C-alpha cells in the first residue's frame, strides 16, 4: 500500500519551527549556502531531510522533504501557487530561514 505524500502544510510547519528556533537543522554535505550559490542544499531536521533550491543566494523553493515515517513531498513546478511550503512562509519566517541556511 502506497504511503500518503506529505502535504505542503506539513512541510511548512517544519520550516516555520526552524524559523522560530523551535527546531535546529544540520547541513548535509560539505558546501555552504554561499558556495552553492545556485543549486540544491540538503539539511536534516529531527530526522526529516529537506532539500532547498538556492537561486543566487535566495531561498527559492523546497525541492523535497522526507519524513521519518517514509512519506515525501516532492516539488512540482506545474502545480498551482501555494503548493510549495516556502510560499506559505511569512516574509519574516522566509528571511529567518534564509539566514539560517546561509549561516547568518
């Protein structure tokens, strides 16, 4: 039986918790946000694995998210607005998350 995919709202809650400082993340891989500049960066948050797209040092979208229970969210550019968890963040939350990713 196939697992139900993660909803953007479920992934948003993890992003929001990060922005608020409720959860902490650990970068997976050697390269920093600035070194990547344009490309994917993967982090781990309490056994959740999230991959973000860095577009010229700007957090563009959440490419994927894998929950500890094996469910997943995968970005699809053909989906309508509001289906990317990053789009659900407030301006302040978005800036806080971007600062965390960049190490500021």
